[in-house]
C-alpha cells in the first residue's frame, strides 16, 4: 500500500475572492505527495481566470453549475477515482455523495463550516434545514474530517455518529513567520504607531463592529492604528458609517483583499503588533493561524473554536462575547507592555508550529490510505 499510487476526486465550489475552504483546498492539493493523483473537480462560482495556477500534475475537471450532478458522475465513471473527497455541503457535495454511494467509491467529507456560521434574518429556520442536509450527507461518508474539536462536538450533538477525525486546516509556517516590523510597515506606508490588524471577509458573522466600538477605549490608552484587510461581505458601509459616527476615520485603514498566494499577505501580518478576531463562530480560523505563525499576540472572542487556538494569558487573551470594552481592555494590556507582547508573540509562533501544514497534508494522506488499506 505504501508504494501504491491512488487517485482522489477532490470536489469543491470555487468562489472568488476565495475564502477559507478554497484556500485550504488549494494548499492541500499542492502539498500531497506523488503517491496521490489529484483530480480537482471544480464547480465554478467565479470566472475561470480567477482559478489559481496549480502544478502540472494536478488534473482540473471543470464543471458548470447547471449540469453538476450528471457531470460529476460522468467524470467519476470515466476516471475511476479511488476516493471522493467532498468539501462543500452544496449541490456539488450532494453530487459527490450520490456518485460515491452509487459506484461504491470510498467517501470523505470535510466539514469546514456548520450552519450557525451564517447570520441572516431567517437563520433559525434555514439552519434547521441545513442541519438536515448536512446530517444526510455526513451519515453517508466513510470518514468525516473537521478542523476543530468544536465542530466535532457540534456534529455529535446533532446525531452524526460516523467516524469523525479532527485535522487542523494548518498553516504554512515557512511562509507565515515573524519579520522586521518597521520594514513591513514601510511596505504599506504605515506609520510606526502600533498596528491592530484584522484580515478576512467583512461579513456580519465576523462582528467587526466590536473592533470599532472598542476603539475609543483603546485610543484613550494607546496611539494605535487599525488596519482591516479583506473584501466586503455586506457590512463595509455600515462599518464606515459607525467609524464616522465615532469620529475615528483617521484611525482606521481599509485595505483591499489580498489573494491567498499574494506576496503581500505575509507582510501585512509582519507589519502588525496585535491581531484581533471578534467573530463569534469560527470553526477554526485560518487567518488567526496565519497571525500566530507570524508571531502576533491574539485577542479573540471566547467562542466557537477560537479557544482551541488562543490560550488565555499565554499567546493572547479571550474576551467576553459581545463585550467591546473587554476586547479593548485586553488589547491595551498587550499594547502597553512590550514584554507581554513579545512573550505572547513567541507563544503564538510555538503553538502555530503544531499546526504546520505539512502535518495536515500527512494526516490527510494517512486518512486516504486508511480507507484503501483493504484494497
């Protein structure tokens, strides 16, 4: 088995700008060893030109949304994959599950998100429906992977009793690492003032208004600047209105989305002094891992999977859910004390190394092999 080459159908909806799922899939297929033949089955939700350039040994099967079911099955019959690996609980995921079961192909489902992650007026009703879909999908898998113990617990609470394995999304610790702060700040024309950083989607579920509401307290005690990097997920105008209302416009800098493979992405972490993640419902948080690998202390919401990354008073602080004053107090404690900031930064780096992406790749390869051990 150790020398046997096998073929994976890795199914994913591809959006742009890419989020955590797309970034994870992109890194996973780059990292898998030569023993794994990867066919990336892409259902486009973006322009084809927005798909990254992959190594030549990655075979990309392009599918368009209108014929997802038939196309996935036809491709599987033609290519005969050894394993199907589903990453989205969508039409793509359903097509992958049905194809795997119909043709008796071992099936892995990765749950990167769960229904509560999304926030909208009809969340309660839609989450109930989505949990039924997720349960239907997951209970047909031979193996379920999740990025955190938090997600594993949620699945079990919903009656999903299949084999569940926790595998971190991982972080490239060779790419994301501490750098020379003043040089990095110069790359973005930032002043030498302390930088409080957020990277990610400006969406309702990220609760970015907490950073804005915490800013007056932080600015009473420090001369910080706030840098928010990402793309609009529906709340950018509201954030800017709140910033204007609090007369903080000169304290906040918005930067456009930096693609996951951008050379500037590691640099923006290196330019920061503190990373803040105010989201109430992270299933892991790749950007928090990137900040940790870059040697940053973290202030994060005490909710979701974030306490699995942030050890309170070790590599940062957890703040009380929905409490901007508490967020501000934790941020000030770090920014006012260089010794605490440096010690927490070192601990962040140490903890991030435990999530090195090479370990993630190895665990997935072992998971694939475990399904084929009897072949």
